[in-house]
């Protein structure tokens, strides 16, 4: 009888062993989630920059044909502006950034355009926010900027 009791006590895990295993899983999950979250943010920033470059190429084509840039955005009523995508992804609801093109500061639209990508507006994925980089901007003169408190290497 004593031999059976010893065998039964050795089967399974103790409470301390289970708690240590759960603590290790929690630590690994926290590290993995932080890494995943950072990767998602970087991917969405890359989406914004690619959309800015694409829109700027389209603006340059428009300029060569019309000798002027064009303002565009989600609420644009100009028929020519409807050919420009005002969101960064393949569909507005899944996009992280909303695009708007306006004349550069203190200039006319005929000579300079600035395209801005704004994260998480009401017209795109409103849950996405990027405080480090904020809005991305690209001008037809090649100037790149961002409104967040991150570094240029981190954002552009």
C-alpha cells in the first residue's frame, strides 16, 4: 500500500511548477506582443510612405499634362481629383492613413504641392495612432517631414 502512495504522489506537477511555467509564458507573451505591435506600426508607416510616393508620381504625371498640380482628398469634388487615391491601402476602411494634397505653404498649386498622410482619421482605421511619427508629408520639391516626436531615422 505504501508503494502505491509514493507512485501516485510523483505523477503530475506541483502548484509551484505550474506557477513558474505560467510566469514564463506570461513574460514571453509580453515580449512577443511588444515586438508584434512594433512590427505592425512599422508596416503601416511603410504603407503611408509608399502611398505618398505613389500619389506624388501621379501628381507629377498630372503636372506634365496640365502644367499644374491638383489638390485632392476624401472630400474633393474635382473630377480630375477622383483618380487620386485619398487612402493609403487597398480599401479605405483597412487603410491606416488618409491622404490630402494641398498647395505648399505660401505657394500656389501650380508650382508646388504637399501631400500629407494622416493616421487614424474617421475615414480610415480610426484605431491606429502613431504618436512617434504622426503625420507624414512629402512635397513636390522633395521635402519630407513628419509631425511626431520621433527621430527622422525612425520615421523616414
